[in-house]
C-alpha cells in the first residue's frame, strides 16, 4: 500500500499531473495553459487528493484561473455532475477523478457554502463567505460574515455524516460543555455553527507560563475532559491516532522517503508498547484534543471545537494528542514558541500521574508520527526541517517510553 500511495503522490504532484489535468479538460474543449500544486491531502489507505491552481483556456481563447482537484480515492458517487474520470495511462496505475472547485462529488453543499449569493439565499440574509479549510471529498469550513460583522461557521460534510456531527454538538451543549451551537443542519451536509468564544490555547503557549499557571491550565483542560457526557459512550468509536501508526509511517515515507526505515521503526515501537501497556478504562473522549481545538478565557476553557470524533475511547489518547501536538509547535514555528518546553514538561509530568506513563509516551510518539506528512508545504516554503524535526520528536517520545519501561523491568 505504501508503494502505491507514494506513486499516487508523485503522479498527482509531479510532471505527469499535467497530462491528467489536460485529459480532464479536453472533453469540454479546454486547454491547460499552466498549473501548480496548491495542497496535498493524503489519507493513509484511502487515496491521495490534490488541489491545483490552474490557468485554463476555453475554445475561444479566453483564459481563466480555476481551482482544480484530483483524487485517487474511491468515490461514493462516481457519476456526480462535473466529475471527469481519467483512465490510467497504458492501463497501469490508478484511475483519477478530476473536478472544478466547488463541484466536489462527495460534498454537494460546498457550492452553496462558498458562493455568497447561494448561501445568502439559504440563510435569508446577505452574507459574505470566506473559505477557511478544505479537504477534498472530506469536509470544508467556511466563515460566514453577517451585515453587522458578526460571524458563524458553515461546516460542509458528506450528507451521510451531518446528522451525527450535529448530534455531538447538541449532546455536549446539553451537558454544559462549552461547544458551538448548531444554528441549522441541512440534509445536503451543511451545518451552521455559532462562533466559539475565547483565544486559542496556542496563544497561552506562545506567551509562556510559569509552572503554577501551567498546572492550573492543565487542570482546566482535564476538568473539561471530565465533563464530557456519559451519553458519548453510546456513539461510534473512532480509532485513536496512535492506533493507525502503521498508516502514518507510510504517509511519512511518502514525504521523507530517505527516512522510511525510521518512520517504520517508530510505528513498530508504538504498536509494541501499546500492546504491552494498560490504556485505562473506556471513557468519553474528544478524539482530536489539541491546542487549536480549545479556546480559553484566562486560565479556563471557553470553547471546545471540532467535536467530530467525540465518543468512547481512552483518556490517555486525548492527553497524548494534546502533548504530541504541543511538542511539535516549536518545530513548526520556532520564533513563536520560545517558552514552550517548560510547560510541556509540566504537562507531561501531570499527565503521567493520571495515566500509564509508558502508554502515554508511546501514544505521543504515534500522534507525532501522524503529523510528519503534514509538514509538507506547497507554497515553496522550507518544510523538510520541520518534517524531520517531527520525526525526531516521535523518536524521542518513543525512547522515553522505552526508558521508563526498562526501569520498571529492572525493579
């Protein structure tokens, strides 16, 4: 699988991508004049999707700049309007589906969400729409701005997922957990959410905290996790990041092929230690608990965002998600996080009192491994040192886990 996915990434990001895009435009009598990769989305085991900024010439010679998407993922609706299938050259390799944004075959509400006139008609008020995030075939987030300058967020999901997503928000709010309110949820997959209040937890981390403040903030975070409702145990479980470490080793290998053996060694170590340690009881978990998804007011939590993965799981995985993400912030933006390490050490020490410290660090390694491929940037900026730093950080977490386990065995 890793070999196939590496080939798919190189097909859709290398020179051969031009022939794929040109073949997709040809039936409409259009020509590809120029193109560049804008974003790469690689879901291990589920194909590769790439977004392009392209200059396209019509039959009459008129040129327009368009956003094109191509994917090797299996689509639930391969006959969707606006979708072109490009067969593999010589019958070898993956079939690729190509579309013009916003005609995403899996996200029928995307065209409404990012077209102000259509969104205004649906909401009954004139609004502006600004794309915040887009993962082709998976989801999109659009900031909606109203005439009085207030905002909300339109989340665009697959139609099969919108009801469960809205239910999670309503469940949290009913339990008193500070999550955004569902303002409307439509069967085509558009869910409108109120704007979360507060400042991102990353802002506190950027400014730095003394040990006492770091401890108070950590207890606010774990107090929030304690408040997740027991009803979440009835929801479907999502695999934790570290449970998919083998997939993420494959993904890391596609962006750092020269370090494939190191990535594989981390995933094998994570699997080995996860099998040998106690993850603790099944409890309600957030599932993607890290600094970007927590908004703060002072030292208390003001809003919990991105609750798609709420459900049953292990507390150790929410803590590992938090610590793993925090541990790579100073690789991502060294100048922004000069005071990070003491807080990370305090939080790791406190977390180790709540859960098995070996299981915690092994899972931190798995989380950080999942972040290696995401360091790749398509804007020309340097990303390789960041990716290599993340891989080294995963190795450090794993080494710490092994050291604690070895000390245990010696007693």
